[in-house]
């Protein structure tokens, strides 16, 4: 036993240490004795509760620190250094808690001793970390140049062990000093030192953090990671360094250290933040460490409120680095998605990689709103150029390129949802924060739109060249940003809202224009696209989200006056909408949804009155597409109005119609009012009858083609509502005027006002389609006229050809087989032969194919379909029915999207036919013959009906659904109410490729970024529940497989029995000749003869030796010899085994006796030495 006196222990330890230092090396026995002496000395010095009042104990502490200092001198990788590290850590751990609390309270003995202990131990440990890091850095650099030697590699092993010991020692010391709320690391004492010659504890924290980051990086280098001799210790050092980084980050981000101010605190925090900012990329391969460091960095730069602290400048640097990092990560995700097919994205490894990238993006963007707020409130925020220049390219990638890659990759639903939940949610929050902080961004954009409009008739007429937001290149990103601003309009001040909606180009109009910049992307992923992966088809589509954003923006406005500006902007977006404007459709649906669902019933009537007043006061202000949108909007509003209120509203129209002879106003009223929604006795329909009579009476008195076109258009809109009216309609008179004008218009191809005549033809074709439902006699005359003049360029224009196909299809309900309709068949054959030609735009051929299908599905005309369709376009028609554009199977999502955009892009509709043809070569088909057209259509209909009747399979994701419900309820208790977070955690829980420990670490680390509450128990319970669910699911699968196997075996046994019974039934008796041949064969090879005998009334088979079988050789005993050899071999093997067992027992007994003897000798030597 060691002596209890501290002086004796010190003397003995000092003697051993001096001998070891003088010899230059130390053996293991001496080292073990020295460690035991140090442990005993530490226990004797610091073990007692009243150690401060023990006489001379201060001198004992100084002696103890002297020994630790001597052991830590010299090479950092020596055994004595390892012993010193362990002793230093034990000193700090055994130091009483009250000493740690009063280290900076004054100059008393406790404070002095506490400061001496902490400063001496930590300074030495940090110095060792520095030294080992420099050596590892040199080795890694040399290994990269392949200049390492065997001796150098041996030294690296010692250096790694020394680095590991020092890092673990620092971590243990910091853990000891942070225990409890009043621990030393939780007090302001770490920022200063009252004892001369010592440093502030925070300085050691910063230095240890820097060393840990460097060692963490070195352990990831190939020179250490891929060499088996270093792998184990390098991995341990990697984990210990990461843990130390977490500890230091947690200390500096604590609220207690961010309140007060001091010069040393400012400088140390700036040093920590600067190094963390420069080293963050090197630790991104470890998400827990990166999140801890980055979160601490963001908390410090946004929360430390010292006046002289460079928080604003650092905050801007962190913000810009965040933008750059997010953009880089998002670009990586885009690259992965573009290179991967739908089957590749189903791979769990690739999905985990994507989840890791997107989780980083979500975490960083989640912190950026607080950074932005700090920048805005500082002097740096006055100049927003740097803030915007860093943010907009990032948003372009997140909201534009990433979404585009999503469309091109046709990814599974879970991957698409992961992108939406992990990225879009936090990106939307940051986008709103950015534009609320700098509203001049959106103001300037609206002004640029106004400048763009000054070059044309109206801002809405040129969507192809609509400018985007600064530094935004993707139309999708531009649309998403404006939608975010519109949806978060409540975050802006009243003055800002007024500026956004009262400008020449208000925000709502800009939203409509942003949608029209790339309308195809809104519908690129919907249930209607057959090429999209079935799992990706969602019930909520992009169009519905756009409508909701526009409608909700009106509910968040500050004052009724701003709502009036909103209505004015919405009406402008609708009335001035260009042809095919999807944005105007969104605004129309949003306004109708708002009035009918969110406002009082009286608001519907006032809205109708206001809209009709505007459109009737200036009809020229309303575009062609605007009329359609106004009609759709009024169609939504009319059912929400009371009948008497609506009658009062229409009374103003009565007064206007009575003295009205303006054809433009008449046409506009006929077109925009949804007459078909009113009952026959209503005042609205009576007003419509007055408009109808006024229009017919004006047909004979107006000579200009403009007036006649307006009247025909109005009649085409009015007549469908009066087809079933008891009062007759003078259709013959209308037909007579229409035929004359139509025939005259076909002769005006080269006239100066050919455009007006073209619109007249379009109006008459639209009217003819309506009138043809009442009878075919007069319609047949116009059809024959069209057939004779089908080569006229007036009829081959896009809109005219589309309406002509619609008019031709109206004859599908008539019996074309009768002899009286022979001229109609001839005219229809000419018309469809032209409209299905390759020179026609896609939309015209699409409409013509639909009308031909109408003829094929009408039983009365199925026999003449092949007569209607020329041979040159029959195969193309069959390909259209089979939904294979151009006859070529569409392989990739990119080609599918190209086909879709060509088919539904508004700009391609307005191009000349030659240009459309040049851009759509993949849609055209080869010529051929039509075969079994009606049969093909019938087969498609049967397949559709079968699919609709087929029951949907039970969901295989029931366990995942239950887990999501459980997580939603549990996380809500700790303040996390986010569907995206729940779904991400549920996805990790359901990942069968991850171990339970990996799941726990990943989910807890992820939740730490969004909540401060303890979530370990929730995650543990969730993993347990998921394991039970999976076990139950596996059991059910196994039982199901077992039942299926039993049924299969039963079926096999039944089949075998049937086969045996059939073979038995089919067995026949051998003939005498066959029996003789069989017996001769058996005799030849010496087989026993088989004989059936009767015994006790039962048949028994007996084998007898054949009579002439050759006798067996007496000398052939091979079988006996083999059996003897085998028996002998077994006996010998058994004996050898018994000998080996006895020999092993003897060896074990000798080893035990040797150990006992050595133990007794050691004890005697120890006693003699003591």
C-alpha cells in the first residue's frame, strides 16, 4: 500500500519521474506505478470535503500541478505524456464544485487554487492538441505527395493516440465544469481571469474548438481514413473531436454568455465565429456537428447585442455564406435528379443522399430569417444590394431549377414530397422575410413591368418577353416568389399594401403575368398526364394552390380601401387578358371563390353590378379572352345572388338596352352574361330575349362587317339559352343573313379589311354550330359551301379551322347513311381530309380527331366512318386514339414534357401554321389505311369501364400512416406542428436499411434544429412502435406465405393423386412376349425375380433368386474391407481426440500454476520495495 502522506507520495512520484526523464524512456511497470502514485496523490489532496482547511494542502496542490507539468513536458506522444493527460483530467474532475463556482470571486485561497488548477491543466491539454494537430497536418500533406516512410508512419500512430487522449481529456474537463446551472462554463467567469499569469477559460474553449475542427478534418483524409492501421484510432478521434465541437458550440450559444459585454468577450466571440465560418465546409460531412456549429454561429451573430461587437458585419458574412452554401447544395440535388431516372430514384441509398442534401438546405434556410432581421436593423442593412444579390440566385435555384428538375425526372411521390416539404416550406418563409424587409424589390419590379408596358398597347399582351425579378432566370421561381408575396400580404404594412395594389401595374396583375410566363409548368404534373409516375399524381395540383393564394390575399388586406384596389386589379387582369391566359383563369376562379365563400351574400350582387358597369361603359377595353373570363366569373356569382336582388341588378341593363343601338355593347352583354343559369320566368332571361330581338332586328340594317360580326357573336352566345323556349326563334332569317355574309367573306381574301372578314367567318361558324342543333336543312347548305371552298385560306386559319371542325362534328347525330345526306358525306370527307392534314396546327387536328370519334361512337354513322376519312390521314387518327403522339413511344419525361408544352402552350397556338409545324414534327404521323377504327374505340371504352369498376387495392402504407398520426400527436406536445417535419421523421423510421441507433441519432439531431424540447423519449417510443408494426407485418406476411405454400402443396398432392389414379386406370397387362423379354432382362443382370404369392388370403410380393443367375464370387469381399477400414478410422480418431483433451487440461493447469507463482513473487517484491 502507498503511504497516506502527500509529501511521501510526492517524493516517491518525483523520484520515479526524475529517473524516467533521465533515462529517456520508461518501462510499463514504472509507468503503472507512477500512475498509481498520481491517483493516490490526487485522492489524498482533493478527495476530502474540507481539503481547503487542511494545513498545507495549498502546497500539496502546487506540488501536484508541478508533477503534471513535468509529465506533460517533452514529446506529446510519449507514455509519460499520456500519464500526465490522465492525471490532469483527474485533477479537474476531482476538483470540488464550490471551487469551480468561486474561481473569479476574489483573491482568497479557494479562488487562487481553482484558477491555478483550471489554467494549468487546460493550458497543457490545449498545447498538446496543437502539437499533435501540426504533426498530423504534416503527415497528411506528405502522404498526399507520397513522401512518407515507415518510421514516420509508426510515429503517426503515437501522435493519433496522444491527440485522442488530449481531446477526450478536454471533453471530460468541459463536461465536469458544465454540470448544473451554476457550473463554471455557465457563468460569466469564463471571460476573464483575476489571477496574474493565467488566461480566460473562454480562450481555451476557442483554442480547443479550433484544434478539434482541424483534427476532425484530418480524420476524414484518405491518408488516415483508408489505412487499416490508423482506421480504428482515427475513427475514435473523429468522434471525440465532433463531441468537443458540440460542447464548445453549446457553451458559446448559451443565453448567459450573450447578455453582458466586455472587450475580451467580443474578441473571443469574433474569433470563434470567424473560424467557424471558415471551417464549416470541412465539417459538412457530419450533419450533427455541422448543425451544432452553424446554429451556435447564427445565435451568436444575431443575439449578442454588444454595441462594438462586429455582429452586423459577421451576420452579413454568415448570411452570404448561407446563400452560397444553399445554392451549391441545391445545385447538387438538381444534378442528381437530372441524372437519375424514376427507377433510380426508388433506390434507398440515392434517396438517403437526397434527403441529406435537402435536410442541410432546410436547416440553413431555417436560420436565415433571423440573420436577415439582424442585418436589417444594423447599419449594413441600409444598403440592400449585397443582401439581394446573394439571395435571389439562391431562390432561383431552390424555387426554379429544383422544381424543373423535379418535372424532368418523373420522381416517385415520396421524393417529390420530400423536396416540397424540406425545401419549399422554409424557402417560402425566407422569401416573405426578404421582401418584407426590402419591399422596394417588389416595388421596383412593378415599375419595370410598367416600363415594359409602355412599349405596347397593354402590359398583358406580350407575355413571352415579360421581365422577371432581378437575378431570377426561371419563370417558375418568379411565379413562386410573387405567389409567396401575395399569400403573405398581411405581413406588409397598410401603406405598403396600398402601394402594391394601387400602382399602374398592381401586384395581382404581375401575378397573372408571372403565371403566363410558363403556363405549361402549372399542369406538367397532374392526374391528366399519362407519362407521369403514378405515385406522383396528387389530388392537390399547382393550379389549385395558385387560386388559393390569390383568394387568400384578399382576406389579409388591412382596409376596405385596399380591397377596392384589389378588385380593380383583378378586373383589369381579367378584362385585358390575352388569348389563352392561364393567369386570368386563376384570378377569375379566385375572385369567384372569394365572393361566394368568404364574403357576405350582398357582396355578390354589388360585385356583379360593378363588373357590368365597367364592361358596358367601355366595351373596347375588354379583350376577346376577357369576355370569356367575365362570363365565367358571373357564372360563379349569379347562383350566390338572390333572385329579386339579381332582377334589380338587371333592370339597369333593361334601361340600357331600350335605347341602345351600339352593336359592340349588345355583343358584350350577350357574351358576358351567363343566360343559361336563369329560369325561363326570370327577369334576366327576359332581358336576354330583348337583346336577342334587338340583335336580329339590327342584322338587316347594319352593313359593315364589324357590326355584323358583333351581332353574329352575340347571337351565338345568346341562342343556346333559348333553344327550348316556347316562343320560336326566326332561325331561317338568321341563316339567310349568315349564308350571304359567309359567302361574301370567302371572296375577301386579298382585301384591305380581310382581318375583319376573317372574324366574321369565325363568328358565323360559331353561330352555325349552335343553330345546327335545331335542324340540318340550312346547316347543310353552309357545310356544302365550306366543303367546296375548303382550300380557301380563310377557312384554314387556326381559329376558323378549329370552329369548322366543331361545326362538322355537329352532324354526327344525323343519319348520314340516307341518300339525302350524300352531299353532306362528300363535304365532310373534304373537310376532315384538310383539317387532319400535316400542315394544320396540333390543336386543329386534335379537335378534328375528337369530332371523328363522335361519328365513330354514334351507331347510326359507324358504317361510313372510313368513307369520311381519307386514306392519307387514317393511320394518324388511329395513333391519336391510341394516345401515342406521332406513332413513336415516348420514352423519357423530357420528351413527354416537350410534347405537352407544344400541345398546350398558348404561344404555339398563335404562331403561323408553318412555324407550328416546324416545332411539332414529333406529333405528325405517317400515311396509311384505317383499320378497325370502331373496334379500337370500343376496346378503349371497355378498358376504361373495366378500370373504373376494378376495386382499389388496400393501402400497403397503413403502418406508415399510423406512425405519422402518432408522431403528429407526440410532436405537437413539444411545440412541433409541421407536417413536413412529421413526414420526414416518419420516412426515416420506415427506412429498413438503417439500424435503430442510426434512426435515433438522425431523427433526434434533425429535431434539435427545430425545437429545444427533449425528443429522445418520443423518438425511442416511435422506433419501438415501428419495430412492433414491422414485426407484426412480417408475421402476417410469413403466415400469408405459409398459407399460400400449404395451399400450393395441397394442390400438388391433389394433382399427384389424380395423376396416379389416371396411371392406375391406364395400366395394362403385359403380353406373353413382353413378359418373356422382361424376365430375360432381369436374369441378365442378376436381379431377383419378383413373384406374387397368396398368404393368409392376401397377396404378397416375394423376391426369389433367379434359377440361372450366376453365382457370386466367394472372393469378392470389398464391402467388408471398406466397413472395417471405416470402423478403424473412427476408433483412431476418437482416441486422438481423447489424448488432445487430456493434453489441453494439463497445459491449462500449468498456466494457472505459473500465474499464481508470478503473482506471489510480485506481491513479495512490492512489499520488499515499500
